[in-house]
C-alpha cells in the first residue's frame, strides 16, 4: 500500500482498532490533524491518543497468564 505523509509516530485509528482492524493513521500537515484512509475518522493527536487509550482497556491483561479461574 502506498504511504501518505506519516506523522511523528504511527498512530492506530481508534475507530478501526475498536473493530480489531489495525490501520495506521496519516497526518495532514496543513490541517494539523490525523486521518484514516479506511474509515472517516479524523482528529487531533489528543483525540487519537484518547481513543486508543479507551481501546487499550481491552488488552490490559493480554500478557498475563491465568492459571486459576476462581474469581469468587
């Protein structure tokens, strides 16, 4: 896939990432915002980071090994 202008970091689109689709966002320097080529999401760096932080709650225990399922 041809790459458009990337920002300082590769951010994941929060809208696509919520649906388990891993898509990098692209940066528009004129408008100073990030956008996704797959969906209609656009936003500032703060919007993207806030959206991705909510999604990270899903994966907080991804590297934890559960040996007991007695949660009572």
